[in-house]
């Protein structure tokens, strides 16, 4: 008989006990022991774990104090896209949303779940076999960052649950108003810059490399969505929320199940008034159809579900003086005017700059330098000049004349579809912004290479084009003379540059700044072609057949790879050893009727087109918006038009929804059995 390991037994007892006390205090708000007793037990556990490191588990309460140091944040590919939510800004649009949902479902009255929209940072928790495995940020919806060490310091989040199936929950990490006030008071005392608002404070705290810093920030979270709820046997969103609450997740008590749009409006009016009294910032309300069985019927757009909507509160407005209008030229050449303002606090943020959109915006509102203007946050997010306070305008203030030449390269500016552009490829502002974008987390994500350093490197002639970043080690002496660069920072920068050579293909495609190619399109291109060389050989027609790539984008991509200067940059990247291959391919579809075939959908069918398109693409099919000789089949619904006629003239196989349904079901069943 093996001897009893009393220390192991005691560690297990303390772990269970302290996790239960955490739940009672941070989730139920019903503490059952004194702080003294809690601290005594925690100290006992810490002593035992220091003595026996083999006994410290992933679910130990001691992880809540942090102390893990990360070198950076690993990228996490979300198994299911983290969609954003469409916004509406007035009650009329809410009525329109309800009318659309009722029309699509054929129901007279819809059951909705109304929830407050926390102004924090979206986060996903993935549990395996009852234990927290990965916590990640939303990122761009497709790829986020692994922030597990930091999330473990949030005491209201369970680290182990009574559910052995794989479970993902999504929610919002936030900082309370009380915590922000306390934190800012301490930072002011220490002479540190204050956080502008709770959202920025929460986002910055969750992305600390030292989890002990995160632990001191006292973050919290609410959880509001289970992506695989229907697969788990739930038919109502409210049922899934009740279930995760029973597992120990903190769900928002301000949510309410309502019936019909009038009850939604009552909730809107109530929380518009209640908003200031909440201990956390909200920038609106989220209205969701409660019956998840209706979601496919209601459908999705490319980026947002149609079965939920975010009602954004009317923005707070402030009046301030416009000191100047600053003209910037972005990497694409677009000229953007920005208002330089006397600093003013709007919706919790200190604002000194605001967008003026374009030349027409300035003319229509008759904005002049020296004016007093009304400022608000568009959708509570982007600072924007609302109007001029004409009665406060001083006499003889001249109208503002938009520049006719670029302020950076002095070449003439061009007007294209209401926007102003500098078309000079050699414009220094365009070049600098291309460099800044290349190293940003939207592209190659080179840690430590900020905007100011990019500008300094450009101005000193060390980096003139993006491949130059990869030969900076040849310029160590010049860099060591720059402000803020020491031995350690130089070594860390070189390490980050070297690390970026191993980035996945889609990141390099983003960094190339191909016109009309954002991260989502870059991922589509990387997944389809698998290598940069294969993409470079693709013709415009082949490109246009891909999902998320239309004819205009296809031409832009094809033209990009015909430009000798772009080809020269790519060859330099090859010489410096950058990865040109897809590192994390999607799961390969099994051989089936749809794999590798190109299809076009036309006419009206019983489900949204994007839902049908997604089903076929998941089976390895390729979608296109136009019929050509390369099209394999056309799916037609009611009122099919010219695409059907063209398919017939080309002898392309045509399917109705009733005919294709059994083929889809058979292929999907085979795929699931793999």
C-alpha cells in the first residue's frame, strides 16, 4: 500500500477551497470568509507549492497573482470567426431591424435577448476536458493573440469547470469605473500618464508581457456567447447563458428577455437613463434574436450576423477650438485632413485630434481654422467634428482652401470619386506610411518598430523601402547614435526582425500593401495558393474566381505583380530569407462532388446566399460572382436572370436547391466522419 502524500492532499483541499471562495466573492458577490482567513489559506498554499513545485496545477488559485513573463503574444487562429456586430444609431433603425427579422422568419413577434454592450476588449476562452486551455483576444476576428497567462489573473474567471466537452465562451474583459479611478489616482501620485478611459486601460492591461502587472490592474469580465451552443443541445441563446452561468461564468445581470420590438424600446429607454449609474462603461445595447434555430434563416453578411444588432447611444458632444488643419498622406496616397484641437474630454477620452474626412466635408460644413466646433465620437469611438458654432466665429476669418499640391512632395493632387490623392509613388509621406504599415500588427508585426522609429530610419536614409528593414544589422553604428536606441533595445529589435522572417504567408501578403488586399483577402489568397510564387503566377481571371476577390481586386493583384519595382522588392525578401509559404493550411476537404469545382449562385433560394456559399466552400468548392467557361455548375433559385441564360449558352450544369441539397448532405456527412 502506497503511503499517503499528505502535502498533495492538502494542496488539493486548498485549491478547491480557495477557488470556491473566489467564485463566491467575485461572481456571486457573496463572500463567505473574511479577508484574513482567505489570505491565510492562500499563504499556506503558496508555501506548499514553493516547497513542492510538482504540486502546482494550472487551476491553482496562486496563478491569480500573475508573474509569468511572455516574450510576445502567440497568434491564435479562431476555430470559428469572431464576427463583429452591425451598429444602428437611432430608434427608427431598430424598428427596421425588427421588421427585417420578422419578414425573414415569417413571425409576427420575435423573442429578443437585450444586453448592455460593455466597452471593453472582446475575448475568447477555450476549455478542454474541463480546464482552461487558451484565452485569446478577438484580433481581426480570424486571428487573435494568446493572452492566457494574463486572463488567468482575472479572479472571476473559472479555470476549471464541470463540463468535459470542448467548450468555447466569448465575452468582454473590462475595467470598472471604480478601479480606473483608483488606478489613475495612483499613477498621478507616481507621476505616470493617466489612462484616458476604462477601455484603453483594460486593453493595455490585458496585453502586458508581465502577468503580475495585469493582476494588479484588477480586470473583470462578462461572458455572453457560446459559439457551439446548438451543437451542445441548446435552442435558445438564453438557455446557453443560463448554462454557462451554472458552470461558474459571470454573465451580466442587466440582460433581459423581451417579446417584440416595443419591449426592446422600453429596455433602450431604461438603460439610456441607467447608463451613468453602472460601475462599468457601456457604449450601447445589443439586441439578439433568442431562438438560435432561426439564425441560418435570418442569415449573415460577410462580417456580421443579421440576427443581432448593436444600438449605439447618442454620442456626448463638447465644444472646443480648432487650432489648425493638418494634412496627412497615407500609404495608398489618400489625403486625409485632421483637426488639431484644444484638448477636451469626450465620453471619457481626452481628444486633441479629430477626423475631417475629406475636402467636401470641410466645404459643406464651412470649417475654418480658428473656429469653435462641436465635437463628438462617431458611434462613441471615432472623434469627429459635428458642426461649426458660427455665432462664435471671429470676424474676417478666411475660408479654408484645400491644398492643390501634396505638402510632402509638392506634386499636384488628384480627385477620385470624392477623395483626394497624391499619385506620386515616390512621395515621402506615402513611403513612410508604407513602412509603418509593414511593421504594424496588421502585417509583419515587428515588435519595437514604432512609428517614430520608422520615420527616423527613413529620414536618416537607413530604410527607404520595406526590404531595407532586413539589412539594418549592417547599420548598427548609425542606429546606436539614434535617440532611444541602446544595446538591449537594438538586440531586441534585431531579434524581432529576424523572428518576422518566419511569419505566415498571409502576414507578408498584408505587408506588401497590394491595393484592395486587406488581412481577410490575404488569408484567402494564402489558403488558396499556398505560396507567394504560386500567387505571382496566377492570372486575373483565376484570381477573380476566389471568394472575397472580385474583378477589380483581381486586376489590382495581377497589376501589382507586373510592376518591376514590386518584383524587385519580393526578390530582396527572398534573398533575406523571408517565408513565402502557407504555414497553417486549412483542414483539407475529403474528395467529394464539390471539391475543386467552381460554382455560381443566382436567384432567390430559401437560405441566405452566404450560408449556402459557406457550406460549399467548406467542402472544398470555389465560389464566383460571374459565369465563365471555367464555371463547373450554377445553382439557381427563383427569378434567376442573365447568369442562368449564360450558363445555358455555355452548356454548364445547372442545379436547383432541391437537387443540390442531398449532394451537400452526403458530402458533409462524409466530411464529419473523417
